[in-house]
């Protein structure tokens, strides 16, 4: 084999490695789908996940569950997956224009706080989850990396229970990959809410971040024109009501990294209706799916934002178990450019599980992309609890929800257009057992809500992986519920595609590369 061939093979190998990292750190699988016919789909080689600070409550407890599915074509020997504590840079969360250098007296994360540099949740083998519990108000944010056989489909679930106080309830989130741009429709600067956006920087250089809020009349007047600095390997919570003097019950937040990359999630605390994490919406799209409204939801509030230069006219449909219907009185929704629109849908599901579908109302010209989220409430009076469902991208190949329990887990699947066939696999439990798989069909325009399979003879939390086998697009979410003292505590996690594989174009010989001209 000559030197030219070796160089070309080396270039192709390097490209595959770079593409594999990009898939889990901001690269788009849609771009990959447009690759040439000769492209090869390979497992990603490295992925990064960021978990926000779970809670500052003294009556909170948090369960972490990490999992990587078994994959064909993955080297069965090499690789690691683990998380490390991030430094707490919050010297004053009410000062968004601060220097971002953090509190010199802070003792969390790498500066010698609880956990120090000891890895959290190291995986020993794909296909078996690991779990740990933390009962502490100073549990840190986590920065995690998986490579080799643990990278494709690696997921970490953070589930926090707060027993009392204004934030009581279950707060659940799937730890997210870093990126440079996030949309959060459904935030609030109202006096009854305390919403914090948690910004986590996984890299060795500081990140500069802009935060912009949009209400029903457009951009909310900012209290500061300065960007926020998130130091290296650090996390910073920012109280949204300190960014503006204006109060908005429903608003949209855009988080943009001027430099570097970050993880971003919003912790929404309602003084009367509990709390939960609000994950970012899927990227702006003219057609939106919000999967998994519980059948016993007592109220649902839809929040939509049009980030482009054009207004959006949307048709609103509810996909139930048997067909899609139009919610009475809410056949359509007009969203002005640069403004947040919100509508109260009440008990829209009427005792049956469902999903919300937003599509262009019609007319001429290109459809306007939007971002959206749904605030869902269960219970009544003083026994209410809240969760959020963002617009969720379709599952192209597979998606996983970790931390499922033997009771209280509900998986929701919606096929907005054509019917689809999926395979659902329950992993072994953290305490043993063996996986179990079942195949289901979801009819077009309907939602299938089901109790996911359980591992055979398994103990402890387990993961559920959804694979799309054929048919049209499928969107999914998982609800985890735990009733306590009459309060229907619950949390909902959306299941976008895990981007466990990436398309790598085939490299061929080009002798012109050897020319000296």
C-alpha cells in the first residue's frame, strides 16, 4: 500500500471521528441525511452531556440514572462514560451583569466540595443502567463525557423530589448536549413564578452568553445590555425576573452563546402549582408535535413564539387514541412575528391521553417556523402539580428514557401523519434482570399511551429505548409519576432522536491533491 493511499485512509478516518463528535455536540442529523448515496452510517465516537444543579432545597433528594444501549457495529471493548462535578459560578444569581468569576468562597465541584473530582455514574457495560442517590441541597451540576462503546445513545436522567415548600413536586430532566442556541417558550417573569435558567459550560475557555426575553408585545425591555460570562467547567443559574422590570405570565427566552458552547435548561418554580424543568424546544419548524398530555390533565397552557420576520397562522389539533380532533374554540392560532402567543386549553384531553399538533393554517407562500411548549397541570386546588412538554423532534432511529420505575411510568407515542411501527425495549434493571422488547404500531394521526415493558426479573430503575422500524415520523415522551400526600407529582421528558449514529461520506482518491501547482 503506497503513501498516498495511507494518507487518504487516514483522512477518511479523521473525518469519521470528527463527524461522530459533531452529532452529539450540536451537529444536525438532518444535514447528515442529505449526504451522498455512498455515505456510511457509523456510531458516534464521543458525546458530552450536562446536568444542571438539581435543587437548593434542604428537603430534596435526587436520583441519577445513566445508560447506554447495546449497539451493533460498536467496538465491544474500549470506552468510558462518567460525569464530574462542575464548579458553581453563582456569586450572585440576581446580578446578570456580574463578572461571572464566581464566589471565591464557593466550595462546590472542583474546588473541594462534595464529590470533588470523583467520577459520578461510571458505566461498566452497555445495556445495563447505573444509578445513584443524593440527598443534599448542595449537589453540584455535572459535566459528563462518554467515548468508544458508551458514546452512541448515552443518556443520563436526573430526577429530584422536593417534599415541601413552594417548589414541592418531582423535577425531572434528561441531561442535555451542549450547543450555541436554545429557545424556551413557556418561561415566566410573573410574581407567582421563579424561573432560573441554568447555564453550564463544559469547556476549558469561558463562554459569553446572551439572554433575550419576548412577551406578548415583543422583546421585554432588558435591565442590562451586558452579556453573561460563564467560566470554564462551571455552571451559573440566572433568575429571569432580574433580566427585566416587565412582568409576563408567559414569555419566550432565547439563549445564545456569543463564544463557546453551553448547556441550558430552565427550572420553573410556581408558588402554588409545584415545579419542574422546562427543556428547550425543538428547532423552529412550521409543523410542531408536543407529545404526551396525560389523560387526567386538569389544564394545559400552550405557548408559541415566531422567531422569524413573518407572522404564523397555525392549525391546532389534538391527536387522541383513535383520531385527531380540533379543540373546541381553539381551531387556529395567530402568532405575530417576534411575539409570544399563549392560549389556555383547559382539560383538553377530556379523560383520554393525547398530543398537540400544530401545522400551517394554509394560504400561499412558505410556512413560518415556530417554537412551542405546553404547560400541563394535574390535580386541583392546593394539590396541583405542573410539568412542561416542549415541541419535540421526531425519532429518526432511536431514543431512550432512563429512570423508569416498576410503577408510574407512561410512554406516549404520536404519529402525526402516516402510521408507524416501533420497537420498545426495556433494559436490564440497575439491580439485575434481562431486557424485554415489544413491537407496537401507532396509527397515523393518533397517540398511543402505554405502560412500557419491564425487564424480566429486574430490580431498580431501568431504561426504555424506542426504535422506529418503519412508517412515518414518530414523536415520543415519557411521564414519571409519584403521588405523595394526595398531590399527583409527575414529570414529563421528551424523547428526541439520540443521534447515536452519524452519516460519514465515502472518501475517494483524488490525484490532483498531489500536484504542486
